[in-house]
C-alpha cells in the first residue's frame, strides 16, 4: 500500500529478556497503523474494565476484511472485535481527553509508561494525508455508521482519534519492544488481548495463520507484523509488499520459518 508513512525497507528485530537483535533497515521509522491496536485494547481494558469494553465491542472473529462496511452494517453497527477498524475506532473514541489530539497524548503517556524503551511519536505528514476530506471515504462511512448506531458520539472526532493512533510511528525495534512488553505484562487483561490477537490479529486470515504457526500476531498495512513466541520473546518484521488481506508477505514468511524451526519455543 502506497501512502506516506509506510515502511520502505526490510528489517526484523527479536526482543527477549536476553536482549535485542536487529537486522536490515531496523532504524527506519514508519507508521504503526493497525499494529497499535492490541495496545489500544489493553489500555482501554485497564481504564474501563472488561464488562464495559464488552458493551462497546464484541470479541469474535471477523469473516470480512478489516475495513468492511458491509459486515458492520450486517452486525447492526456493532464491531466484531478490537482488531478491525470499526472496533478500534470505537475504543479510540473512549480515550481520555477533550479532543483527538489530547486523546492521543493521553494514550502516548500510557504507552510510554507501559514500554519506556520504545520511542513512539506522531507522523504528522501521514496524519495530514490520511485525514484529507476525500482520502478515506470507507473509514469515514464506518464512523458515520457507528455514530448512527450510537456506538460513538462524534464521527469526525472518532475518525481523527483513530487515525492519530494509526499514524503513530516507530521502528521495527520499537514494535518488537512493545510486543515484548505485552508478552511480559503483569496486566490482568494481558491474556484477553493475546486471545483477541489469536483470532483476529491478521483479520480473516488469522485461522490459517494460527493453524500454521500457533503464534498470536498483529499486522499493519504499513508493512509490519509482530508475533509473540512461546519462550516469551517477540519477533517483529517489516517489508512494504502486502498480500490481498493487507498483511505483509515477507514478514509472515520469516515469522513462519522461525516458528517452524522451534528456536523460540
């Protein structure tokens, strides 16, 4: 996918309690896009509790693409899970703050405390591009459906809050460190987030991914995917080539090869 903030190179990073090992263009910074969604879910769970989050968003697999307006409408405006756009948009609208910019800052403050080693900032050019009036009609329509079904209060604000989080940027190393923090988290909601990744982290392709690897993972259309391994480590990889489902091709192959090797069991 060609947009400002997508990764341009190929890189990988393994983060574990023994240290961090990186290869390729690992210093390149790019937008996290949907790779931020597990951390948004964890933050909102810790803020409001599981019962309230369950009242806003379901936790069941999605049979359609992450941007599917048809599925949202068929479900009466209720998002299937927090890993697709509609679910993350609802959760982003619930962040503390008086406007989308303040909501992003409150989330960044939490993220910095959650993983101090990761350096995550806003990519302003990507945000400006993706929030132009005619840039993303599908997600604007998703926001309007959510407003019409009273899942959110203000579709303009929810749309911007969501894309401010998607346009947060970091390196593949930062993403691996975030994944390691999730894998090692003492949060009572850690297992809930990992469970959601296990059925929806790669959208409708997740069942095939889990059958092949058994690795909870999350991808982003900027070209990144990270996976949590049985030994508690996180491997993140990036490359700009995406498959039809919006998941990066080479990173999936790398993670699957490492999984098949058993080196991180």
